[in-house]
């Protein structure tokens, strides 16, 4: 691995996650909206039992965001696209992201981000 980043729950009230990379913080994922991960989570209010419907929603999201800055793996759009709308679980999406961008992400998403040291 060339690079490492840390993933936390965001401390911003309107964002889901914070990624810390080289002492820079990127917040992404709008709180209060569903994503592909939440649609697979049976404990989420956004759970979608129909696989067909989940795939339709994912397709529409990916199409709508295909012109986001996806070539920059640290842009909020790319992080949402590849982590929140890629695979059914965060772990699967993180593994795919590592393979795509050669940036290892350490998952601390059970913790809320405090500050960069």
C-alpha cells in the first residue's frame, strides 16, 4: 500500500463520514438520505427489502453522479460513489476502494472524528 487514510463518523451534523488523509479532512455523504449501504442494513430506516428496487436506486444514483470528480479518489463525490454506493457493506466497498486507488483506509467509523493531531 502506498498511502493510508482513516475513516470516522463525521462530526458535522449534515455529513455521514470524515476521511483523514495526509492531515486533510474530507467530509462526505449527506446525513438524512439513504445510500446503498443503508438500503442493505436491516436495522436502518432506509432498509429496502427488494433487491430489484435497491439496484434501481443504485443505478439512478450512479448515473446522476457519473460526472462528479471521480478521478480524484479523495473528492467527496468519489468517496460517496465508491464507498456508500458501491457494495452492500462498508467492508466490501473499502476493499474495492483499496484495489482501485491503492489507498488503504483504516475503518474507525464506529468513532466520531475529533480533530487532526
